[in-house]
C-alpha cells in the first residue's frame, strides 16, 4: 500500500557562526562499506557528501577545532548482522575511513559498536575535557548513526548543528524524518556546509 506523508516545515538556516574553541566536528562513519559502491552497505547519496565534509574539515583544521571521526566497528557474529548483513568488520577495507577524508594526526578516531557514538565510548569524556558546547555532526547514515549520535548529544545538552548537504540517507523519507526530529525535538540547527562559519572576533 502506498501512503503519502506530509513533512512538517522546518528551517534550514543559511548561516551559522561557531566558536572553534567550544565547538567540535563529528564525522560519522564515512567508511568504505557505506561510501563506496562496492561496499557491503552502500548508501547511494554518500559519495556526493564528500566535498561538503571536506569543506567542514578544512574549516575545522584551519581553526584548530576538535575533530572526531567515528568508525563503525564489528566482529564476527555481531548481533547487528541479522539486521544489516555483515559490514565494517574490524581490520577490513570496508571498515576503513575513505581516503578522501583520511584523519590527520591529533584527530580522534573513535570506534563504536552501535549507532550512537556516545554509547560505550569515551566521547562525552573527551568533549567535556575540552569544554565543548556545540557539535557539528555530519556523515552517514542520516536517520541512523548521525541521528542517534545527535539525539544522544542533545540529551546531554550539547547544541547540535547538522549540515544537511553533508549527510546522506538510504531513502529520502529517512532524511526528512531525521531533519524534522533535529529541528523540532532537539531544537538543533539545520544548515548547509557552506553556511558554517567561524564567529567574528575569534582568534585562531
């Protein structure tokens, strides 16, 4: 049965100023298995987000913003495999972060076992150590690992910023639902990668 659902309106803010001293960039699961067509759980829209994520990384690196790459990590027999099939096996090509977004020295690569990057990881501890207050969250999948990481961040009272053109979903409905939840439930800010700027008066 085909059903039509109207998406409630939400705002995509054209420009967001951030303070790099209290803002972190979180790049979620941009790994070969998700981003490359030969990957085991390919997200068709993910390759198109690479230039936007590169833009965000360039801004973060220029202004020495704390940057985190999450890495979906599984081992044989993982209970997620009956849901999604085998993917992101630790040590394999598919598990690796794509070359176009390779982390640099000093950037945190955080292996996670579930959708939420806070679950069972030291992410909150690392953010609190640096007095981080806002998170720019991008990557894949918008309605799964990006969404649950954003939700978990909001529950901890971090401000959430999602550049919508730097995220990708398995289906347009999933993208719209995730964006609506961010804007409505989390009171997060939706923008585009080019709209993220460093606030006036901030010294790098």
